[in-house]
C-alpha cells in the first residue's frame, strides 16, 4: 500500500471489494500519484469557499461525518468545502493530495438531504481511496471505458458511506433530474421498471461519456446492496458474492456500450500484431502468438496467415518495406484510441529477442 494511504487502511479494507474494473484489466505496479501535502491547499481554498464545519454548515458537516464514520475514516483527514454552484449540480474530489479534498457545489447541497449528501461525500472520498480505479485517466476510448467503470465503484462506496441503499438511489435520481421533492417522487422500483426498456437497446450515445448511463448506475446500486461487499461493512452476514454483480455489469456494459467502442481499438491492435509478425518473419525470425498476445486483444493464426499471404508476391526487401509501412499505419490508427496498448506493443518489440532485428525500424 502506498504510504499516503496508510492512515486510511481501515477504509481501504472496506472499499477494496467495491472495486470494479473493465474485464481483462491489468493494474500497473504503482498507481500512486499523490505529490502535494493537503494543508496548504486547504488553506488556500478556505479563502475562496466555505469550509465545512459544525458551526458554519452543520447539516453538511453531519453528512460528511456520517460518511467518515461508516468508512472508518478520521473526520479530520477529510477536507470539505462548499462553493457557489453557478447552476452546476456537482461535487468533486481533488485526488492529487495526500488527504481527500472534497468540494460540494451549493446547488447539490440544496438538492440533497443529509443521508443523500452522505452518499455523495462517500462517492467522492472513494476517488481518493481507490486510485486503482483511476490508473488510466487519458481522454481516449479506453480511458473513458475505465472512467465509466470507476463510477460504479464510487457509487458502491457512497452506498456504504450513507448506509442506506434507498438514500443512495434517491441521490442518484436527483442528480439525473436536478429535481427534489415534491416535484420528484423517488420511487426506485417504478423508475427501474420504466428503465428496463433502455436495457433492451443500447446506450451508444454514452460512448464518449466518462460516466455510465444513470439507469445502469441505479440498477447497479440496488444489486450491490444485496452483496457481501455491502452487507459486511454494515455488520450483516450473507449476501451474494460481489463478483456476480461485477460479471452482470460487465455483460451489460459490453453489450450496450463498450463493444461498439472496443471494436475500434481491437482492429488496429490485431492488424499491428499481424504486421509485426510479418516484419519479423521477413527478417527471418519467428514470433509466436503467445508472445504477441501478451498485449491487448488476442490475435489468431488465421489473421497472421492472411497478412503473410498478402505479401507472397513481393521480393524479400519489399516484404520488409511493406510490412513496416503497414505496421506504422496500424500503430498510427491505434495511438489515439489506446496509447497504452500502442506503447505496450512497442515495448514488447523492444524487449523480445525474436524482434531485435526490427528494433531500428520501430524506433524510426
């Protein structure tokens, strides 16, 4: 565990089972990006916003304190502020510090009751507690897939923080609508019944969003409230294994959003592998599929055969030239979609002895 998280070890024990990652994710060895001490920034914010204290903002203080109690965090370690909203219903957690810094917009405070605000506080504290959920922050197709997954994790932590799945769902419905009682009737069952029509289709409009559809988030909160990962911290036994709901979320996200965007990553990755294979073969070396498939989507023998067969009429020097050009084109297509996989492919080529003959070409 990173040193800055040591004071939050109890909270980490509670929240790690909440972590939901896209299928096939491999976490890096180090996800620590905290560099700055919090006190200096908190002092600066105090000159621009209202710090949450029992005397100045008592209801917000009670909400934050409840979240801290349920997550087993020392309240003094959480720095909370309220800022003018300018019409925005939001809360943010600044995670570049060694303690969580939360800023609530004034409008979200007006919208929520205390239990609902505890959900929001817990959700934001979760961004600090689980840096694993945010190791891929880039604004790319793959980055947005990971960002959408992270929101499910944070909703779970918010649900534990407020200790009431109904309050968590109510808060989510208010965030979706911008309304509160009496205009909004927070009937979760009725909302989900109406939302089931959405589950039968797709949410392709969310492909470019960093957040999953509200209907899926609400459904996921209800399902999470029935798991061991929620009931355990609440002092209750039993519950469904959280892995079951993780699988169900993965299936729905894949069917309704992610499969459409993952295809745009998969194709250039597979083509890059095929031309990498051909380039090595043109230099008289062999790269097996197991080596190529250490990175990204798995390529099959048929694709490698087709790529090599397309070069069958060329002279040896032309094979190398064409394979290199096509590899570079595939990497150019892959780079804006998934810089991570593009980099990993190049690192693979640089590290494998079987590819040493082509390193000078890749470096160019």
